[in-house]
C-alpha cells in the first residue's frame, strides 16, 4: 500500500517525481477556470474520503478541488460527525472506509491515529496534518521555493518561532531534498530532537540559534507559523506569546537575510504576531503561491498513492 504519511519515510526519488509532476500539471492547466477538468482524468471513477478532526481551509479546499479537477469524487467528513468521534475504533473505521473509497486523507490530532488508519486501511492514506507533522504543506513549500529560486538543495532555511508540526516536516524535507536548516526560538519550543538528528544523519546542517538576528544571516528562505497550534492548549497562549514575541518576523529581521530571500508561512497567519503585515504583503513573501501549490503538489501526491 502506497501511503503518504511523512516526507522522511518517502523515497527522495518519489518525492522529486511528485514535485515534477505537480509542476507539469500546474503548467498544463494554467489560465483555465479553477473548476475546469484536467485534460487527462487520472482519478476518473475514484472516490476520495477527506476526514477532518480539526479545522481547515486550505487542506479541505485544495484536496477537494484537486480530486474534482482530476475527474474523481470526494466525501468531506467531519471526525466529530462520524462514529469515529463516538467510540468506533480507528481500525474498524479504516476497514469500513476501505470498502467504500479508493483513498483516504485524514487530518487528526495524535500521529497514532494516522498510523493506525494506515495500518488497517486497504487503500492508501494521506497525512493531512497531525500534531506532529504536516508533509503536504512542505511538498507545496519546496515546490514554491523552486518555482521562484531554482533547486532548494544547499540553500539555508530559517525557521522562526515554535518548533511545531510544520517545522518537523521542514526538517524531514531538509534531509530528503538536501537543504540546511536553522531553528530560532526559545529552548522550551525546540523541534523534536529525533527530527533534528534524523536530518543531520542525512548529511545536512541543522543549527539551533537563539538569536533570530544571527539565525537569519545568509538565509535563502525565512519561515514562520502560528505561535499556538490547533492542538496546543489555549491556557498556554499567553506564555507562548511572551516567549515567542522576540521571534516575530518583521521587516528589520527580513533585511538581515539574503537580499533575495523568500518568506513563507503555511497560513492561517496571525498578522502582527508571528509576522507583520508588512512582511506578509511585502516583496519577499510567497505565501499565496504556497497556498495555491497545495493544490498542485497534492494532486501529484494522490496520483502517486493511487499509481495513476
Ligand atoms: N496550511 C494549512 O494546512 O491550512 P488549513 O489549516 O487551512 O488547511
Ligand atoms: N502549526 C499549525 C499549522 C496549521 C496549518 C497547527 O497545527 O495548527
């Protein structure tokens, strides 16, 4: 079964092939209305379940649209409305859904839910974000970087703020695509040591630098994300804001990066918190290209999973 669970567990040649295909598919339909079908219909006859146990705008819309453009059909399911949210096991849910659909995308809390779904499903499962990782986002981000600046291999990516799920998938991508990463944030919010070590083991440099002004020097790409993720307790919000305020990406910080550095944020953003509007809407920012590329990258991921 060809699941797309994480970037570090997917063959680098497959990752590269997916990005190439995503880009080719994007080019092939450039300028056409969003709802227009792709010329080939690789997902014709396929039914895709999109399960959300957390809120979503981009993941929900980009997966649904991508399936439709490729000629397939979708069922968008809220975890809370399924028996999954009322005591049915993940394993049984996976077995049942596998009788109805050809592909499952799930956004959930615990990574174990995703892994259990994949273990018991007889159709491919895609990780649409867990508390621990967000691989589809980083596929779009690598695609976006390379669209603007060419190969990401050997570049320096600086992550500012919380070493969260999106940061984790960036570290996974560093190892697989061969770019270096610097994390800058408070020690209590460091990325998981296992992910840092995993990237280093693949031969890339991962640095932890507490001073954001030092961290961004020589950066090709500066990345921020929300200070409070969906799985974080709201009771920690004030403490997190106090800890993370020094890591806000503003114009002064961006000016310390390379002159042609890009700025990324997976969105949704909290303007004036992790990043200023000046940077979000400024010349370095490619945030809406990233959002668009979720669509194109994930279409390629789905085709890879289904072998079509
Ligand atoms: N970036 C991202 O995954 O956005 P959504 O939460 O809106 O899906
Ligand atoms: N780190 C954020 C990403 C949202 C797309 C979260 O998990 O809430």
